[in-house]
C-alpha cells in the first residue's frame, strides 16, 4: 500500500468517525510500518463490525458494496467464472444481465485479480461490474459452487443398490434429516435445493429406466435431475420413514408430514414442513412433497393481490360477528393462503378461533388448529360438531365437501359464529347453486352466506426484465370491451393517456430466463345483497346471479386480471389462460 492511499483512507475514516481515534491511529501506524491495507488491519483488530468497515472501504474506493449472505446464485451464472479462479482471486459472479456480468470482489485493489477478471470478461465477451464484498461474505457465498448434480453424483458413488440397512433405520428425533447414509444424503440434497430454489412442490417419479425429480416453480413443473431407477425404492423408503408412513405398504396411497431444518451458509437457518403424498404406479411409488415454509410470515390480503372494492368488501365482512365466508377455486389456486390472510386479521386476544384442516399447512400462534384424520372417523363434519362445543367465536373449516358439513357450517353461522371455508366451484357466482345442490335451502343460504370469493393464480412478470409487449388487434378489442364494463373507480392507477399498454418479461438471470417471478392472485368478490336474496325466492340461475353481481360493481376474475396486466403485474396471456373456462 502506498503512503498516499493510506493517508487518504485514514482521513476518510476519521471523517466517518467509525470508531476510537486512538485505535484508528494505532492501526494506521501498523498498516504504514508493515505496508498493509488499513481496512484489513481494522478488520483484524475488530475495530468495528467487518461489514461496516467494508462499507467504508467501498465508499472510499467509489465501488458499490454488496452483501450476498442471503442470496442464491443461479448455477448458470456461477459457470461464468471457474471455481478455481474464483477461490484463488477471491471474486465471484452473482448476476448476469444480457452482456453484463456483476462480480463481487474481496480485494478490488489486487492487480492480478483485476487482470484475471479482465481476461475472463474478454473471453466471454462480457462487461463486468465490480462490487466490494467482505472476506467472510465471500467465504460464505463461494460455497455455492457446490453443484446440485455434482453432490448427487458424489453420493451415488457410495450407494449400495441393495441397501438392506434401510429396513432397520429409525426416524430421527424431531423428524429432521441427520444421518449421513447415501440415500439420506440424496433426500437431504433434493429437499435443500428445492427450498433454496423457492419451489412449492417436489415430484419424485419412477419409470422403468430412471427416477425423475421435478420441482414446481411459480405453478410450472421443471425437470431437476434424473437418478438411477434402482435407488427409487430406497429414496421412497427414506421419505416414508421421515413421514411416519408404513414402509412395507406399497399398494395403497399414504399421506404424511415431516419437518426439515435447512442449515446452510448460503440461506441461513430455515425450517420448513413437507406434506408428503405417496401414490402407487405400475413402475413404483410416486412421491409428491408440498413445501410449507413455516419461517415465512402469513401474507396480507393486499400482498396477495386483493385491492379496491374487493378488499373493502372482504374487510367489511370479516368484521361481522357471524355468517359464512367462502373462498372458491380449483386445487392449487391459493384458497388456503387467502383464508390464512383473513385469520391473520381476525387473530386477536379476545376471540376464540378454532380450525379444522386437512392438513394444517401453517401454524399460527393464538389459534387452535386441528387436523382431521378420516381413517379414524375424524372428518370435517364430526370435527365441526366437536368445535361447536368448544365455545368458538370464529371457525375455519378447510373445505366443505358434503351435505353434512355444509349443514353444520350453515347452522354454526346462524347461531352466532363467523365461519370461513373453501368450496370447489369455478367462480364466486357458482357458490349459491353449489350449496343448493348440496341440499341447503335457499332461505338458509340468504340468511347465512356473507361473502363468496373466487380466485386463480397467475405468474408475475419479472421486475428486472419487464418490457412493453406488442398487443394484437383482437386482444386490444377484447380488453376495450372488458374495460367498458369496469366502473371508473376501479381503474385507478392505470394511465390511458398513451393508449393501452401491456407488458412481458424478456428473460434474465434473475428469473432464469423465464420472464416471470412469483405469482399473484386474480379475484372476484360477491357479497350477499337484497338483490340476490330476491333472486333466491324464485328459480335460481347462474345468469341471474351474475347480472346482480354486475349491478354490485363486482369485477370478474378476468377483469381483475386485465387490470393487473395493464398495471404491469402479469401478462394478458397469463390472465386469459387462468380465467377463460
């Protein structure tokens, strides 16, 4: 380090008043005597937190600071710089945008490292953007060079195809994966990478020649890896052991659950629950694991995509002391998540909330949650009878599946309880005819039903690569037709001065070239009004209810989705795919 650099760095640190002037002077003299970087000396002497010192160094060098502790780097981005070069020069790529590569460096004053980075960037025809990272930060993030496929390959080398010891394995205490046996390690890796990749489901599918593993991301299944078919039974047995399922029962489907504690430097400590379902096929048992992140907070209604009139009506109705609120939609449309968001608002000290779920997906403090067990006769209907003897104020029933449960829910609503549940119908308008089909009298429905919410999930456009998309004349005509039917107060936040604009994701490293990242709901909210009550005194049809819903000012899911597309949240294609029957 030359004296000019040290003097400037010293003056900069004095101006920042980062710590004791006396200790700073001592560190400066040591750096000068031994020709060391003053910032490294300060870190060694624990003058302040390392990240704070590195932030000060970044400002001094006019280089942006980055902390990648909780980031997951895409494998394709890591491949831009070989692992050996990364570890030797202490730089690591963490993001790529078209022809630009962002690189975190532990020492951007290292001339050799800069030359090596220049060589790599020229070779790959990339521009590099340098960020400063702490030494500890680099050591943590560099461990992500450990590749998924490499890990599996290394483990497979030690797998004995005829593992008899699996029959003697015992479930670990607390249900976490602790053993280092090869098959246990394979399951560990599969689950870890699914959690780190923010997948919602893991599919393990046997065929005659291979065992395929797929992850569901933003509602779409993606191939992850292929394993030898011969280890399929051992992998399934391992998952069964963790889920307290019968290993020797391969002829019938089974359901279970286990908790997985993920402790990696890349993502930090994290605990997730996995809901496990096994299913017999002609080539072996298929396993699907739903990932339930217990460490994440319950979403708010707004964050789910509910806004405007719909949000206002939901808030009004969950504030009522009694009645039924039903959320409808197909499997996987986010109905349970919406119910949990409502319970989050209702969860106050002065109320007794009891739930019946199949299964309990998220644990909420202050709420009495119960999981049904049909195999012992503990069903939604029998459980609901018991709940009514528990002095509840609010009841959440996972699903109304039959006449008996529907009757009990209606009775509970009429006797002073607020009941939340789900129902399988195509839309909110279909709730009333569905309840009548179940045998509930129209006059009871009009007295007990407060609200019906229909929903679907659509993929969100990646914010990093969002761009304006071309709109065909046919789609433009359809959008204009729907907009004409939408009340003006629902169009707030959309600029029509430059015509109709829709958007798409171009595809970048952030979204793994998919153009989408995450999902958002599209909703329709139907409330019980005097107009609907009048309809129910005569012959009820979906058309009559739909007309009354329009009079209410209700947006259909399609209209809500179009507004979200015009605001740039999703694509018009996603909306049409999700809402057109």
